[in-house]
């Protein structure tokens, strides 16, 4: 880059030397000044174009920085709006959850009250049934006690004949006496194989009042008569006593045994009378007790039916209450569900409105930022166009002025050359074509682009 500038600095020097050679120092100075002016104007035009480019770059950088700043602020604003919408949504969700929890507590409390009422009603019905059952049981027991008392009295009345006979001499004397007499007969006959009983029975016979009295009286009569005859201690007296005793014993034993038979027969008759009385009284008592049992069974059956009817009615009533409680709870749950749906619907609508408002705000912020960026870009473009146009016009003017000075310098060289040729009789100069020499007033300048340069981003 420095070497290129150095070479460019040699161009005016070379042109001045050429002008000096051709036309002398004055021409060389004029040519050097014209070419230097041309170089300066071209450098001035380049500097103006570079300044326009730098101004446009600075403007574009400002737009970029402003866009970044707007983008950052837009992102921050959108973040703040989103955060606000999120916070509002959290608050709404929290209140929705609290409202739903309150509804749940209300439903639970209502359910507890409803089912508590049903439970209390069931307990009341159960208590009523228990009381009714106890009343029926008490009434049935009282009736049974009364019936038992009347039955016992009727049975006692039915057994009155037997009891009378049993307490009379028939039961108290004849029946046991007959039994004892029959036992004595059996023992005297040796029945049963009990020798001790036979001995006791014979001793009873010997100790009986009739046998002992007759034996004593007859003995005293025999001993008295024998004593009067003086034969008391004789063998005939002893034989007489023995004969009397044996005959009396035989006769008395038969009488005693017959008496025992009469007593035994009386006992049998007394037993038959007691048996008939017991049979009749027992039959009557059995009929009485059977009738009383049937009556008591009917009373208990009726009480059972009545209690069963009460239990069935209570069960139906409790079932109806439970069904009504279920319907009431279903209505409570349905109402709570509708309220919860309304709450969450309102929450959703509010949240949708918040999100929609946040979206609109963010959209407006983005639109405003876009409009600001677009306005900046348009202003920058317009400013760049003005700067570029001005720089182009300035560069065109500089180039035109430089070209004019350069043309003047070349014209001076040609004039000097023409004058010299005339002075030297038109001697040809190396490097100059005949067309140029024959036409000294015509300068062929290369086509130079004088159009303004438009700087683009």
C-alpha cells in the first residue's frame, strides 16, 4: 500500500520532467501542477467516497445496535408480560384449588351430616324395635307367668282327689298297712330267701297281742287247775301246757295270716283308689298343661310375628332413608361438580383473557419495535443515499476539475511541442504519432467514469 502511494507520487514528477523537456521549466511546472491537481482531486474524491462509506457503516451499525437494544428490551418486556401472565395463572390456579378444596370439604361435611342423620335414624329405629321386642317379650312373659299360675292351679285342682285320698287314712293307713301286711305274709311264707326277714316276721307273729294274751290266759288256767289238784309240777301239766300252746299257735297263726291278708287286701284297694284318682287327675292336668302350652305358643308366635313386622317396617323405612340419602348425596356431588366446573371454566376464561392480553401486548411491543427498526433503516437508507449522492457529486466535481486541469496541462505540453516543432522545422519526436503532430489542437482523452458511486449496505 505504501509502495503504491509512492509510485502515485512519482506521476506528477514524471509529468513535470516531460513538460520541462518539451516546453521548458514553465511548461514543466504547469504540467506538474495540472497532473498533481488531478491526483489530488482524485484522492479527494476517494476520500469523500471512503467517508461516505464510513458514515453509512456507522449509520448501519447504529441501526444494528438500536435493533439489538430494541430486541433486548422487547424480549425483556415479553418476558415480564409472560411472567406476569404466569403469576396470574398461578394465582388463579391457587384460588381454583382452594375453591375446589372448599367444595370438597363442603361435600364431605354434607355427606357426614346426611349419613349421620341416616345412622341416627337407624339407631333410633333399632332402639324402638328393641324396646318393642322387650315390651312384647315382657308381655309374653307376663302372660306366660299368669298362664303358668292358672295352669298350676288347674292341675292342682285336677289332682285334688288324688291328693285328698293320699292324705286320708286310705293313703296314710290302709295303703302302707296293706303293703306292710303283704310284706309280712311274704316273709312268713319264706318268699324272697331272706331268713332274717322271716324270723322277724315270725317273731312279730309271736309278739302279736291276740296270740300272746290267749297263750298267757290259757297257761294260767292250766297251771291254776293243776295246782289245785296238786299236779302243778307234774309231767302232765307240762304236756298240757305244750299241747295248748301248739294248738293255740296253729290256730292263731292262721288267724294272724288271714288278718295280714285282710290288711293286704285293704292296701290293694287303697292303692287302686289312689291309682284311679292319680290317673284321672293326671289326664286332666295333662289336658290343662297342653292347652296352656298351645296358648303360650300362640302368644309367643303372635309376638314374633308382630316383632318381625315391626323389624320389616323399620328396615323398609331405613332403606327408604338410605335411598333418599344416596339421592341427596348424588345431588350434592352433582352440584359440587357443576360449581367446580364453573370455577375452572371461569379460571380458564380469565387465564385465556390474560394470555390473550399478554399476547396482544407482546405483539404490540414487537410491532412497535419493528416499526422503530424499519423507520431507522429507512432513515439510514435515506441518509446513506443523501451522503452517497453528495459524495458522488463531490467526487464527480473533483474528477471533472482534475480532468480539466489535466487537459490544460496536456494542452500546454502540446502547445509547447508545437512551438518547438516549428522552431526546429518540424523534426519528428520519438513516441509522438504523426496524427498527434498534424493535429496539435485535438486531445484524445481516455474515457473516464464520472458517474457518482452509490454506496450500498
